[in-house]
């Protein structure tokens, strides 16, 4: 009778190691990890030798095993983690609830957008989906979301508009965790990636800026598209594929950033779904067709709106150099978002931004090439690296600057989704490293908590720069003092606050900076700053000085409507009515959505009407001005005068009453 031998249970470190292994992290039970450790301790020497051979064979396989189904993760854990993440993100961004609207696109998108000022109506829905190319974009769902905010909160409650953006970002954070867990079957890495996404300060621009509602809204539908795709892969059905296509369309209708989504699905087919084949490539063709249509519409809208730059002003080689440096700088801002490094506006080098030197270009190219070679070599052993890197690189392609839109070389908002690729690669590699070194688990947990706490503090601090227009542009000008755009916007802030001399100083600095940035043999003008200078001198009664600046603006851009409006105003003040009408009519023609142009033209027509036709023309322009700016009392007073001239005294009285109510008389 053999004597029984007592074997001690495995040490806790062994259990933790199995629990955090790539195969079991997030989805397995503690009992399974304990059983594996117990079996290793109980095995006789011969079994241990066999296990050693198996381990050697396993080492030759990919370091990250194919993922298990997300269904293996207890649903309550996933729900709890997602809810806690959303709550944490909402609390972190609650600081933005006190922010105001900015004078940077918020006027176009919300408080001065007459098309949605009455909230969600049949007219606003019709306008949103019509091809107006307003604000150089076509994103009807974004317009409808702003209209819904106005319906709920009005125009005098910016906190409500910020609340919607924060809620969307919190929902996106929860969805990142859910979708990643469904894709990989690993709870805690998915939660950590989602936490990095939700708490990282580089995303403040997308959340704290009301005009970037399109970012958070488009991403919501993008993540729902990925969730629907996972369901389709598990149980392929035509209606499930239709859900994928519908979610893609909705994402594109919020912002065309989702044009890379079919390529993203192919990357997920490679890893973690492990189903990449010619069949799955063909499967994406209908989605690619949808994306192609959206791309054409987007380029048309941006080109019609004058947002793009041609190759003559910004050559292809220059664009490629900017793109390389931008890719490298996005890496820096993701992994080292130090205070002061994140700026709301990064102007191009020829617009007051940081110079792109040959040395910086070479270093950036070497870094990108080295990382690309590394992930290519490791694509089979560590496919998470390849997928994460290609998600980052690929999703930035539409906004990296090869098709230059605007005057910025890069923008933090463009990282809103691409940064997730970097987070996936980093977290999955860290999980693999820790799983084979169980003694590092406490240190890894502490490091994760420290990183998330630091990012949260940075995000809280970054939000203060978005509090109001003055804080915003003062910060940007402090970082880029030679940016004509930033100086002009700061001048507008001073103008709105009644600080005329400070405004003039900013406008002067803007036009001088633009002149210094001109290429040899060319004269550069910032027509906006020139026109604003003219406006300030016109207010002070210095007509000759005002006319000089307006004419300089028109020399640089003969079709600049605001400058025509200014010239017309000066000529009218000088008593040259017929000449003034030429410029004022041209201004109204060039800027049909600008209420002051219509108001000024109507005032000139009514000053000394030569015929009934001029009175009728004035009435039509006043109707437009009232429609565009219903809260401005001046057009109501002029309308009352015009109707009185036409003999419609009853209607004139109504407009007088509306004028008194709006002006507070």
C-alpha cells in the first residue's frame, strides 16, 4: 500500500499569473486559473518534462492567442464597468458645463445659425438634409442635434449644449469598453482602453467645444456599427449586415470621419476576429460604395465653401512633409500630453505656426518608419500591434493634410477615434508582459491608476482654456503670437467687449504678421483683420482711414463681402449714395446669410428713395435681415419706416411694437 503524499496548493502568485494571462484575462474564472496552477504543482517529473515541451511549442505560436468570445465575460461585470466609466467621464467633464459659447464656429453652428434657431421643426429638418453646404460641410445629423438642443435648452443656456456633448462622450467611453470586450473576450484590457479614451486630455477639444458635436455624435454611430458587425460575424444574417450599413450611414451623416470604417472592419477581421479572406474583403464592397459617395459629397461641400487650398498655394511635397510631422506630433500628444502642449489651434507654418525643419522631418520620418517596420515584423506574433498602429495611421488619412482643409496643420479633435488604436496596442502589450511576470501585477495596477489619475487631472485643467472666447484666444495667441487668425479672433473678442483700442492693436498685429509671412514677391493680406480695422475706424468717424483698410482688403480679395459692405457704409456717410448702393448690393449678393449687409443696404435705399421700386427692394432685404437676426431690433424699426412709406400703417405699428419690445423701450 503506497503512502499518500500531501501536495500544497499553488502559491497566490501562480494563480494571479494565470488569471492575468492573455488567454484568460477578463473572461475566465478564478477557479480555472487555480486548477491550472494546481495541476502544474501536482504533476510528476515526467509530466513536467512533457509540459515543458508543450510550453516550448506554445512559445513558437503567436504571443497573443486568438481571443475567446465576449460572451464568456460575465455580463454584469461588463455592464458595471461600463457604467462606472461613463459616470467617471461625466464627472470629469462637468467643469465644461459652466463654459460659454465661443466665437470660433459656435456662431455658425448654433447661436447665429438662423436655420435652426426655432429648434427642431420641419423647416430645420428640411434644411439640414438639403445640399446647402453650409459651413463647408454636409452633416445633417449634427445640425439636427444642435436644433434639438435649442428645442430643449434654447440659445441662452450654453450649459445644455455642453451637457449633450458630455453625455455623448460618456456613452462613447462605455461603448468602447463594450465593443472591445465583445471583440476580444477580455474585460480588463478593454476597460483600461476605454478609460484612456474617456479620460485623455487630447479629447477635450471634441467634448468641450460645442461646434465639435459632430465628433462625439459620429463616433457614437461608429461604435454602434462595430457592435453590429460583431453580432453579424457571429451569426451572419442579411438584416444584421443591414444594421452595419445603417449605422455607417448615420455616422457619415454626423461627420465624414467614418469614411475609413470599411478598412477598420478589415483590420478587425485580421485581429481579433481571425477571419480575413477574399470573401470578407468582398463583404465590405457595399460599405465601400457608401463611403465613396460620402467622400465625393464631402469634398464638394468643402471646396464649394472655400475651405480647401489648391496645390499652387500649398504644394504636394509640402503637404506630405506636414503630414509626416503631424503623425509624429500626434504620437507625442498621445503619450506626453504635458500642460501647455495641447493647443486648440495649430496654425500652418506659413500662417504663424511652428516651422517644419528638415531635421524635424527626418526624425519624424525615421520614427514612423521604425514603428511601421516593427509592427510588420511582429504582425503574426503580436497582431494587436499591427492592428493598433494601422488603426491610428489609417483613420488619420482623411485629415492628415494631404487634402488641406482650413489653416491648421493638425488638430487634437482628429485624434478622437484614431488614438484608440494606440491605446489598444499599448494595453494589450502591457497585459502580455505582466501576465508572464506575476510579481509585477501590483506594480502594473498602481501604474495604471497613476496614469489614469494624471490624465484626469490634465483633462480637468485643459477644460479651463475653453471657458470663453477671451480665455480661449488669449491662450492660443500666447502660444502662437504670429498667427493672424488667432490675433484677428482675439480682436473680435475685444470688439464685442467694447475695448476698441485693444481690438485695433490685435488687428494691426494680425495684418503685420500676415505681411511678414508672405512669400518673396507676394503681398499677403489677412482680409478679415483689414476689414475689422476699417470697421473700428468707421465707428470712430475716421472715414478716410477706414476706406484705406477696406480697399486694401478688396485688393487682396475682390469678392470679400464684408469689405464691400464697409466701402458702401463709408460712401454712404460721405453722401455718395449711388456709389454706396453698388457696393452694398454687391455685399448682399456675396453674403446672402449676413444680416448686417441686408440691413445696411435697406437703410441706404430708404434714406432718399428715388422710386417705389427702391422701397420695395428695401422691404425685401429687411425681411431677410429679420429672418437672419430676429433678435436685432434695428431692422424692425427700418421695416416700420418702409411700410409707412408704402401706406401700410397697421403693419408699421406692429413692427414698431416689436422694435420697442426687443430694444427694451
